[in-house]
C-alpha cells in the first residue's frame, strides 16, 4: 500500500497548528476563569522543571522524598536540555522558555514527518488527516509543553520515513538523536533493527535465487565442453558422440552477485548506528555512578521499572468496577487499533515501532496517568482512523476533526490546571 507523494505539507501543518491553537485557547480561557497561570503550567512544572535545571546547571541534582525515595536528574536524557541551553544562549530567553520554543518547533517537524509517513503509506489525504489526528490525541496538550514527546516523535517519524525511502544511514543517525532524547527510543531501535534483518535476509535469498537461475546454464556449457574434448581424444574404434568416461571434478563456484555487498552495506551501517545514542547515555550514567545498572536503578527509584504489566493489572484490580470496566474497554480499543494496523499491512518499521511503543508503555510500573502520554509517539495507531476519515467528504471530516480538537483542548486544559502530572 506504499505510495509516494511530492505535495507540500502546508495543509497538514496548518491543520495541525490549528489544533494546537485551539488547545492553547482552551487552556488560557480556563486558566483565566480559574485564576491560574496557564503559561506556567506549560513550562514551569513537573518534567519541564527538571529539563530546565539540567540545561542551566548540568547533571547532579537529586531530591530525597519524605519516604526515602531518591529522584535524580539522571533519569532524563540529555538532548532536550542541551537544545534548551543552546537556544537560551542564542536568544534572550531563559531555559524554560527555550524549552517551549524547542518543543513547539519540534511539534511542527513531527507533524510534517507524520504527514510524510502517512502520505507514503496511504495517500496524501490520509497523511493530512493523520497529522491532524495526532494534534487532537487525548493528551496532545503535552505537545504544547516543554516536554520531550514532540522532539522524540519528530526524530522517530523522520527516521521511519528514511527507512521507507531506503536511506538507512540517515535513519540510523536520526535514531541516534532519538536515543539521546527518550528511553522509548528502544522501540525505534527495534523497528530499524528488525527491518534491517528482514531486508538483509531478503536480499541474500534473492541473490541466491539469481545464482541458482544462472548456474544450470554454466553446468550445461561445462558438460558440452568436456564432451567435445572427449570426442577429440577418443581412441580408435570409439566414435564421436560416444559416452565418455565420467570426469569427476569440482562443482563450478557460484557466480558472485554484482552489487550485493554495496546494497547491504548501508542497511547494516544504519542498523549498527541506531542504538548508539541510547547506549551512550546508559553507559554515561553507569560510568558516572560506578554501576553497570545505574540508569535502571535511577529509573526504579522513580518507580519506572519494568514489571511486565503487573502494576497495570493491580491498578485495574483496585478500581471500582465501573472504572475498571471502562479501563478494560479502553485497553480493548487499543488492541483493536493494533489489529487494524496489522490488517492494514502497514510497513514493517512503522508496525514494529508502533507495537513496541505501546508495549513499553504498558509493561512498566510507571504512574498510570502518564501511560497515554507515553503512547502518544505511536502515531501509527492513528493511521486506520485517518484512512477512514480521509474517505469522507471534507464537509463531514472537517467538523469531526474540529469537535475532536475542541474536546482534546478542553480535556487538556482541565488536566494541566489540575494537581497531578500529565
């Protein structure tokens, strides 16, 4: 179902920007009505504070909670605060404001990349709708915050697009940057690695099949030459064409496949590049703390260890039955969307990336309220509904998207102005 597109992304970017403006309008309207500071909620709370502190002072800060847990800033990957620091050095803004600028710029880059992936897979209209749907995701308000989701999604989308275009080294380089942005880059690394492996195996099998097609012709030529030599040297009484004695000899060597190594080299290099950013930060934390498992220990102290979904199951079990039933229905909807992605025959790198992001978001012991946000970079989940909406007439599809944008904006406003983290 792959298609190419050369249309400019302005409609996708305009539609996406409109969704975020609706979200910001809802936030500032509700903030004004409740006497709260909406702008502060975008850049001065929760993870945004940690990133700004790293940008201003580097790593080394930690907080000990009353119950003894230690929250260290080493839990946060370095690329976003490095960009905050660079922007605040180049412009007359502080690190927190620089974080907003980085996040908002990255959100447009992400919407553009999502559009390009969607357009390549399902056509231009689906690509436009996909970018807009990502802007009305239930937790899309995070895309307007000084958080890393937009930067990571931009790098992931363009990396996947590079794989789809066969630009493996670029895909690996973008994945290096993604690996310096969020731990979720493990999903992108898996997508590139698995797709590279499948590509290498497919190329080798195709090369062997090509050799097998050409080899019989070489065997016939060799047998004809041996028969001619035998007829020429046959003793008296043995006429031409008589069956010569068997001449055992080595089988002809397979003919080399021209260009196979050249075709596979970028694939292998890109796959080897992909994990370097993620691994580099894990190693940095390990060396700094003097323990090979230091990064995972830091995350565990934040309550972000991998438990295979045990914490999620316990959370559901502890809810009142109507809430538990509703949450199970939401998880069933998530599973249905994944099944639709498979039935849609999405390209392998997109499918693996989407499934891996969802899996990583569900198998950890993190705060449950953050899980929808953690799944937001899995934009492939939105491709089936994007294709369905793209089939509708604009006079039907546009009002649907407007209603979703308003609903997402209002939900985001009340969530941001509430007490808990997103």
